[in-house]
C-alpha cells in the first residue's frame, strides 16, 4: 500500500464524513449543512421529545425555515404556497383555531427557528450503542466524533462498499479490503487483492502451466503458450469440409479418421451447398437482367434529356438575340425621352415662371376688385333701388357667396405663391440659403420630441447636377443633443444621378450667418469620405446625413449676432468648380 492510500480519507455512514491520516473526521455536510445561520438541516433526526409548537400546520412534520402565521401557528417556508393555494386569505387548518390567516401577513420567525434547532435529539448511531442526547444544531459535530459511527471504506469510488466501525477500519484498509492494490511476485504487475487469485489462474504471464491440449509436454510459462500451440501435436484442427457446414474439431489424427468415416455426411453437405449456390446464382442472374433493363431505360431518358437540352440551347441563343435588340430599342427611346425632358425643362424654367406671375397678378386684381365691391356694399347699406331689388336676407346671402369666392381665391393664391417661392428659391449653383423663422417655438417642439429635425428645400449643383438639401436638429443630435445645434448635409435621389460621377467628392461648407456685423459667420468645411455610404449614389429618397453634431452651442447661437427677430440663417455651399459643364469662377 502506498503513502497516498494511507493518507486518503474515509467516509462515515449517514451524513457523509471523512477521516484523515491524523484520525480527525471531517464531514461532507451536504445533508447537514444549513441554508442560513438559522436554517434547519436537511435530515430528520430522532427527537427525544419534539415540542408540539414546533410542528408545521401543513405537512405535520418538524417546521423548517419557520414562518409565523397571524394566528401564531407556524408553517415551513416551502409549505406556504401549498397551504394557501390560489387563495390569499383562508381559515387556519389547526382544529381548535378559527382565525383567518392572510398570506401577505406571514413573516419569518427567527425565535421559532432557534427553538427548533435547540430541540434534543438522539445520536444517529443510537442503534449501535451510542446513548448521547444533543441539540439538533450540534448533531453534526457529535457525529464527527461519535465512536459508534460506521465509516465507509475510502476506496468506495473503486467499488468497495464495506461499512466499518472505527476499531475495524485500519485492519480493513491495510489488509482485508478486496480493492487493496497488491503486487504479483511473479510478473511484478499491480492488481487488486480480490482479483489476485484470478490473476494467477488466468492472466499472469510468468506462471508455469501445462499444455491445455494434454500433449504430455513439460510445464512452461503462460507467455510461451502461443509458441507451444504452433508445434503441439494435439492442437485441435477443423475438418476440411468446415467451409460447407461440417462442425467437427479435434486432433489431427482424429480429423483424418473423421474425414475417412463420414464421407456420406460430407456428400450430403456438399449436395445442399451446391443446391444453395444454384439458387443464389439464379437470383443473381434475375437481378442482373432487371439491372440491364433499368440501365436501358435510364440510357433512353438520358438521350431524351440531351435532345431537350439541345433545343433549349437554341431557344436561349434566340432569346439573347431578341434581348439585345430590345436593349438597343430601349436605349434609343431612353435617349429620346432624355432629350424631350431637357427641352421641357428649359421651356418650363422660362414659361412657367411667366405664367405663374401672370396668374398671381390676375388673381390679386380679381381679389382686390371683389374686396372693394364688398366694402362698397357694406358702406352703402339699404339704399334706394337696391333695397327695392333685394331684401336684407338676399343681400346677406349675396355677401356670403362673395366671401366664399374670396376665400377660394385666397387658397388658390397661396398655392401659387408656394409654387412660385419653391421655383424662385431653387438654386442651381450649389448654394442653399435657409431662413428658419420662429426659432424659439421650433426648438421647444424639438425639446418636447414633436419635431426632432427640419429639412430644407432642395438645391442643385446644376440643371442636371446633384440634388441636395440641409437637415438641422435645433435641440442637437448624438454628441450635441440638448447642448448644441446639429447641422447636416444630405444627398438626395436626383433625376440625373446615372450621369453623374460617384461617389460624391465635392467639398462642402456649412455656415451660420452673422446678422449683426456680417463678418463673424460660423463655418465648418469638410471633404466627403469616398468610403462612406452617405456619399454613394442614393438608392432611396435620400442618403444618411453627414455633418457636424456639435455645430454651435445653444448659448452662443442665441446671441444677437446669430438670432434676430426669432430667425436664424443657415447656408450650405458646395464647391462646383471642378465639376464637368461648370465653368471655373
């Protein structure tokens, strides 16, 4: 036995305990450990006399982790939910108690937990002669020292299930345990004590043995058995007809005699074997014929597929030719449409503006004339002639009709004004001048989360150039949220994006105009990052905005230089000097 065997620990029956080489038991207290400082152990001991107040009103066993009900009785913590079920209030289940108990009024009772732990119990090994009586909380410490404890062999993991008293433990460990490692004096291999005799009888290569075939040869080592068997005259051999079913086995002379005497049985085996082979051969021929037929069928299907493939190839070539012709036709029509659009735009830029001006002037004149007529009618009152023709009710109806017409003209006028303003303010030189009125109200809306950001009207780098706009967060965005105004540049999806170079590479300047001295404009300039998605060809209505989250602090923005009449002016300027079809300034 090695020193490691001597120093390993030993288990005690009941609660899992260990004994070290210094003869001190230490417990593996899985069953005795407290869930808290006042928790009850997991096992149920043999109480000397358990006080009736220490029983659970639900499970009728000793109360664990005691909780006190409003009536004064106690329940285990794990019995609380089963006691009440889906009720919050019920009658106490103790026979002589009629109080109503509420689940929300239950509370932990530390005094009762201490009282339960101080109940007297008998030693776990009372049946072996221990007459000790201790408190429940001290039971685990007593078991560690109890002389009557049963100790499990420390080789339990190897398979030993012996339970021993202390005075038997050392004798068992050092000599009687079947799982004690021992060394064979013959082969020097290590085996277990309980298997040692089996090792000598069956496995040890250095034990002297006789020939198992009883040939009369002198004894030899077990490890020489293989070499002896090759030369042993009594080594059993098989009958020559074993391949067709003969099971005879014996010494060489016996096999020869068997083959000579059992010719009839061998012929019968041979006949059966031949019949079996013939049936198998017939089955193989039938299967081979079926496979040939299936092969011919698959070959025919392959030929049919080749014909279909050839036909599809021809159709594909024809489709490609038709597709190319259709592409050419579409391209020619596309060029015509582009040319027509350019002509219409050139005409619209001049004629639409003139028409809008004429329409606005005419409507204004009509509106002024109507207003003058209404005013004159109101001043004149019921004069002679008119009063005879219209009564007060008719005159009132006429005035309402004129008011309605005047309102319709005002709406039409407002729509035309809006269209005229958009057309008038659209810039084709890469410059946006953005006037933002009602700054205070709009910023408060941003603070309240109603309108987080504003978009400007579009502007362009040319008639057929990039389409762009500005975006501003009056209450800030990202790093500038609630402290700064955030100003961004946005690329929009335009009508001529296919003709423009991408990604967008023009230098962009973002500005806040100085309304006081005109000399302290705030400006931030950047060159687009070609790798950013913000400057690639737009796939949706507009790309992700790019700009300055902390453009200007609110306290600086709201100084008179930049905020006057509750209005600020923002400007975006795009460098178009190096764009095609743009002359250098």
